[in-house]
C-alpha cells in the first residue's frame, strides 16, 4: 500500500509513500521553539558533502542551510546561518561523462576530473575565530568529538585539527580546518587542546540539530570491514575504521546533548540510516553482476580470509568498480579482496551495531526532551521508493534521484528531502509550522 501524507490544520496523518510538500496554507509559526540561533552538528552529511567532495555549489545546498532558510520564514529575528564555505571545486568532486556511449562517473583524480580548487589547501585556515552555525565535519566520528581521557586529549585534536609539528607528523582532517582544536604541541602535552565539544558549548545555540554518529559505523562499511593502519600520535594508535565502542559512544553522545541542554537549547537528534541500504553497498549485487557484467559466479574473499562464491547476502562495494572493469571476481584464483566486499557477516554486524547506537540516541534524546528524526526507517522507505511532489525517488545509484555520485551522500534534491523530514519532526514536536521545501526546486544528478 502506498503512503500518503496529508498535512492539515489539525495535524499530520500518515497513510502512505506518496508525499507532498503542502496541501493547504496554515499560519506560519515557530510554535514553542526558539530558532533565533540555530546550530547544526554532524559529519559530512551535515557539512553538505556530496559527489565525493566538498565544493561550493554542493555545500551551499546542505540540509541545515535549507532548514535555516525555512526557519527564518517563521522567526523574523533569526540570526544568519553561517557556513565555512568553500569556493569553486573545493576539495574536488565527481561528475558524469559519456565514455564510448556509456555514462561513467569521473573521479577528481582522473585526467578529466574536477580537481581540487586552487584555494582548497588554504581553506578554513583563516576562519578559526568565526563562530559558524554549521559545525558539520566530513569524516568525524562521534567518539572523536569529546575528550574524556588523556588518550582522547592526545589524539583527537591531531585527528581533527591537523596539529603538524616535529613530534606529531600528521596532517589531520582537512574538512575540520575551519575549527580551532589547538595549534601547538604544548597544548597536547598539557591536555589543553580544544575538543569539538567546546565549540558546542560556545555556540550560544537556542536550537540545534544533531546528526552525529554515522561515521561510527560508516568507516567500517565502506572499507569492507577491514581495519586500517592505526593513526598514531605520541605513541597512541587508533583504528579509524573500527566500529565505535557502545559504552564510549553513549557517554560522549550524552556530553554533546548535555552541552546543548546547559545552554537552554531546544532541538532534534537523528538516528543513523541503515548503512547497508545505501547505493555504495547495494549497487553491485551478485544478481546485478551476473545479469549485467557477464559473471557466471562471483568470487570474494570474506572476513575470515576464505575465498568463496558470493551469495545475494554479500555486497560488492561501489569502490570495487575499477576491479569489476578489470575482470576481478570471475574466478577463485582472482577474487574480490576483503576490503572490496561487505560480506554477510560484516553486513549483519554493521546493521546490529547501527541499531544499538540508534537505541542509545533515542534514549539519550528522551532524557533531555529532544525530538528524534528516525532516519533508519526513512532510508528503508526510500529504498522501497516513494513519490515526493510528483517526483519518483528511490535509493538506486544515479537513477534513483536522491544520492550523489559517491553513493553515500545525497545530491541537492536528496538533501531537500532529508531537510523536510527534519522539518516534519520539528513541527510535530514543537507545534511549529515551518513551511516544507519544494523538492522540485533542487536538482538531482547532473548529466552531461
């Protein structure tokens, strides 16, 4: 049965999967919420990352900036929503080209790729004193946001801030350069380097959205469950791909929400989507490889190192596309590597861990009276497909209309749909009437 959502003056009635932005006009109001100073915390999804990069056009259409523009329609004294914007190509990003009559995603590193902008190497370095509203950082894990132990205080500022000295020869996360995590070795040794949490405490938020946590599972998934060489500073090593410890996640997630609570801020938290439903994972199924890529059997190396035939419960990751082109996986002697595959056991572990982290998010949000956006269910509904404002959308790679070329992050239209889901929950919880976004006004994939 299809789902139809009718928005009326007396409430929201969910009947199915065909959605519209609005059916009738109601008085615009902020309800019981105060949107004066809206702050968003999160990772790449929050920062506006898409097509495998952070670039000017894509970043300008982040879901928090869309939400802020709609909030301003119900609260006239709202502060400007500031983002640390990139220029031009930013970090570089993917695009589509026709190659021999077929569409092909082109990476920034390819000969005709959209390489990083000339300004990218210096991006963010001059803006550390500005208090931005969008605190999204691509690649950040929730457990890196709070420094509870001496180990945290040693390694997190290096991972995020890129403190680069004689003793700490690490460049850190370039997408976090706009934030001040401390600049000296002495701050690490003395334990005074700044944590992401401190930026939250200094934000003066009256309202927030919190979509932290995705990377606490995503790194494991996109690397096929394979650990990477530990990131090391001062002798402390950390596997950046590992699934985050549940107890540590719970304690640190509480620290973020407690900081907002201490500011008197209202807000909403979002659960993590089902990571195994994104195009990066689902595009190259065994059925797809046999029907479209002339595979008789698909051979993989699973988590145990065993070479075996894949089943439809194993996922060949989008990152293995070049291996598919090279003929990998047709035989037992030339299988897909473990890092190119999320096998059935790894997929089950990722989903189980996501559900456990989402339970922590819901419980903690309830503790502070914050609303919850159920992005796990939302992504499952998107995978099944629905119609929004007359536009058919699903989670299929390129053709589905919502995901960008990296198969992980939405395109502008997808971010508009995400923003509307946040707005729906904010309206319901805070008795507000923020107008929904016209999804059709935002583009999907750019075709050549």
